[in-house]
């Protein structure tokens, strides 16, 4: 079985869901009923999709030394389209909060504080692991000189806002986490754009937040420059903002919502997914439009034949940020310390596939542990500080 065979991703999903089932059954974690259960379940699919995408990329890299798109459209879409959906989720949740807030009552200080305590703890935990791996590969010697070394780390500390440099002259340092940090600056771009969006919605944020938002946007474009890919990422955020306006401002008849939540909506989602997989690249207007249709239907309540509301899917959704940040590190450790390129290059398709199958429950378990002991405590601290303020 090739890592680009459709059965490969089906088995990975099955193993991951089964792992989540056993975790839920044995540990009985708290999974709260939220207003957006289907979106919570969607997150789990997306994070695992990125893991599947990078598993296929790693196999190609081991065999050819080339880190680039693979031949399979499906496995390419598991990467870019999954991230596009993540952007839509971000947009949906915070545009919804803005729309539902009363004029001038959106607490921007609490918003940014919550984002910091939500994203920082797990990100910096992953970064510490990356630095440790770099030093192990460098025999604990500073190869680049202290100033370049600290400068390189500084870029990573700031969520790779400008660039993702190699650390300590370790070639292709980004491979340690499969380069997943590239998407985080766009998340921060959206957060700092929210005060401007609020102004368009006549919410009147304080002048200081508008200034901070404009400054961040200027720095972002000044340092990174515009690109076609950047434009498509922003369109993804727009795609996620469709559902909040439909929910709040349209008077769609109840039977239309019912149909979208039923089998018809699920069939439309599947049809759109099939169409998306006809494209090799996710960054085109057709994929973005199709993804926006899928996301809007899910945001309106469709659970894809009930799958997205399953507790194990929602558990995978809860741990999706850890899964996103850590799966690349787990792959790298496996391919560099447990095995070696010299051995892996001789692996057959089926041997490599079974290796990924065996890694899958480890990714789920470690992600659950870091979610429980790093992410959740971080969020709790943020909430306690909000109560103090």
C-alpha cells in the first residue's frame, strides 16, 4: 500500500478515531457541549489531514530528497485545504463574537489576552523541543556563533512572522516540525485585523486598538510582502465569515436549514470534496469557493452524517492545536533517531505505511497529554487573569 493510496488515509483516520475512542472511554475527559459541535469535530479531521499530508511528503523526501508537493491531488489537498479550513474556523468564531457583541462592548484587552494564553504555551513548548533537537543534531555545539544563533531563535519566538531561518546552521531546520509554523502569522494577522473589521461593523473599537492593528498589518506587509498565496489565505478568512452573517441577518426558512443539516447537506459536502480533489493545488479560487461552501454548511449545523458530533471526533478537535504543532516533530524524531534515512530509504510502501499507522496513536496520545497539561492550564490562567481584571 502506497502512502498515496486512498486506503492509507482511511486507515490513519480509523486508527486515530479508535485511539480517541479508547482515550475517551478510559479517561473520560471533559467534553463540554458547545454551540458549534460540528466545528469542534471538524478540527480533528483537519489536524489529522495535515499529519497525513506530511506523512506523504516525508516518504517522497526520504526517497528523493525533495520536499515538495506529491503526485496525488488528494494528499496535496490534505495540507493546503485543511489549513484553509482552519482559517475559516478562526474567522467564523471571531466574526460571530463581533456580530453578537453590543456596540462598544467587545473587550479587546481580554480578547488579545485570551489569544496569548491560548497559543503561546503550546507553541513555546514545541519550540523548546525543536531547539533541543537542533542541539542534539549539533552535538550541543554552537555552530553559527551566539549572535546568529539567538537571532535565528528570535524569529521562531515571534511565530516566524518574517521568516523561518535554520537554527545553528542545521540545514532545513523547518523539517523538524514540517514547517507548520508558516500558518500562524496569518492567524495573528487576522486577530490584529479584527479592530478594523469591527469598525466596518460600526462597533467602534478604541483608537489604540485600531492603531495597533494598522501597525501590525503594515509590518506584516512590509516584512513579508504580498503574494498570490497570501491573497488566497485572506479569501479563506472571508469564506469563514459567510456563515455568521447568514445566521444573524438572513431569514432563511427553517426547512432550508433542516435540509442543509440533513443527508442532502452531507452529500453536497462530499460532492464538493470530490471536486476539490480534482485540483493539485489548494491555492486557487475554485478550491476556496468549494471549501467555503463546505464550511458554511458545517457551520450551519451539518454533522456529516453525524460523524462530527461523535465524542471521539470532538476530542480530536480539542487536541487539534497540539496535533498540528507536534505531529511533524514526532515524525522527525522517528525518522532521525528511531530509524535513519539509510534504513528508511529501503522501506517498501507497505512498510512505511505500517510505520505511519504505528505512529498515529502516539500522535493522538501525546497531543492529548499536552492539551491536558499545557493547553488547558494555559487557558485557565488566562481566564483567571480576566476575572482579576
